[in-house]
C-alpha cells in the first residue's frame, strides 16, 4: 500500500465514487493520499460524444451511419455487390463504414436494391444520404475528425508528458475555432465539386431545400462550440486538482517571465499539491521547505537555461546535477512522471489477451499466456538482440534442442 501513489481508470463511478469508489477505499487504508486519475483518452471520447449529443441533427446523422453499417453487415449478398461495383468503377476497395470514400458505389447499390426488392430501408437510407445538408455535414466532419483523432492518438501514447497536455488542447481548440469561421479542405473541395443548386454529386442525384445552408451553419456552429466548451470543461486551463497542478513542474514558459512575475509563478499550484498531501498523519513533504526549494529551483532553472519542455527531462537533469538540493520537490516530481494519465496501454493488454486466448485455446496456462503476451506487446523481433537466445541454445547439451526445449521460452529470454 505504501507504494501506491495513483490509480488510473475510465472514470466509472465504481472507481471514482467519493464514498465507496475504489480510490476512496484505497485512501482509507493508505498513509499517503492516492491520486485518482480519469484517463485522458476516455475524457476526450466523452468530449466528442457529449458535444454531438446536444445537436439534434447529429443524432439523426449518427442513426443514418448506423443504418448503413447494419444494412451491409447483415447481408453478405449486399456486401459482395458493393465490392463488385467498386471493382467495375475502379474504386479503392473500402469498408462500408467509409461512406465518404465512394458515394457513387454506395448510392448505386442502394438504388438497385430499392428497385429490385422494394426494400424500404434502402429507400430511406438513399433518401437521407442524397440530401445536400447530409453531404455538407459529412464533409464538415471529415475536417473535424482528423483533428480530434490526432489528439486522441497523442493521448494514448505510453510516454505522454503531463506538461504537453495543455499546449495540445490549446492547439486543437484553435483549429476548431478556425473551422467554425472558415471552411476546411474537405468542405472547400465539396463546395467546388457541388456548388449550391447542383443536382448531382459523385454520380448520385441530390436533393435540396430552401434554407439548407442556414440550417447547416447552425449545426456547424453548435457542434464546434460544444466541442470547444467540452474540451475546456473536461481539460480546464485553470484548475485546482492535483494532477493539473503538477504540470507546473515542467516550468514551461518560465524564461519569458519578468523577475517579479517569476517569484509568484506556480506557487499557487504548488500550494494545492502540498495541501493535498497534508491530510495525513505521515508527512509526505515539508510545506515550508518545499516552497523554499521551489523559489530556488525557479532561479536555478532560469539562470542555467535548463530545458523546460518535459517534466521527466528537466528533473532528470536536476537530480543528476543537484541531487541534494530539492529533496521535497524530487518526491513530487517522481509522482508527476509516474501518474497513469491514460489506460490505453492496459486496455491494449486486455485486447491482446483476448486475441490469444480464444475459445479454441482456452486451456492455455497462465504462464504460457503471459509469455505470449510479452512477445506480442514487446518490440518487434528485428529490434531485439537474439544473442541471449543463441547462447541458451548453444549451452543446451541435449541431443535435440528443438524437440525438448520450449521455443517460446527460448525467444522470451530478456534482452
């Protein structure tokens, strides 16, 4: 228990509940307060889902995408016809999830199916995707989604730095603000290929109605504003929680401050961290000494021009060059670099486990499963030195090494 400093979770109430949540129960047993961290990747997923939830048309749009997905998923005949038509049209073979990739093939298949079978589902889907408003929203999302995806992938990195979160979020908010005022590349291309009043797009007849552009503008403004508001709400620029406050340990931007401003910079955040750890009988850090070290640390980093882009990098330098100067700050810095900001790494482990131990391999032992998972989650074989494996193979004096030695165990020898 004394070694537990934080718990990362997906934010479920069973983990984060104030009274009976897992973190709360740990804090009742631990002598040092345990920090509960809501996975930043899960928080970002909530940003996008909640932003769309409050825009009625986007809920209908999502329903249309779901109808397309299940229309083809539940019928191999429909899928094969879509793929065959793509070959005839010399289109890139894509999944039926990517409706923007080839609207012509999708529209043709739905149209044929509607005529041949009088299928009401195909008729309804075709009517919705051939709407000018639907196509405008589709291309708007094609501009928004890559921006959010890049941020999500960054948040899923194993070595994500706490100090890098705010700049990344600010950059995304700035990009969303631009998309709110100006058209992105996908929307510009669509409007050049299909200007207002066009009767066809990508081989599919389209329908329009009066006032469609104004309604699209309302959807666009509402969704983008919701996205920015949700980002600010779930990742506030000014926050008093201990995780956010620990980002000051990177001392990012310190060199741009005046001497007077530098004296007070970060003190409030550091005080919040000290207060968090002061609610136990056992003292984690000395409050007065920590504040004194903080003033010395700021002056030293500024004078020596130490890099302030990464918490880990900065405190590695400080610990190697000034090992006895900041004992209390070193404790807090160790916590900051070990915080489980995301749970994507753990979830990848569960995914690999489920891929390996399927129903037809349900008798795999825990030891064998552990070895196979280490191989699957480890670096590529080309990046691993095989010298230890060769040494073990040569040292085996038995007649038939491969007949009696577990090959998996051979290649699982640590580098």
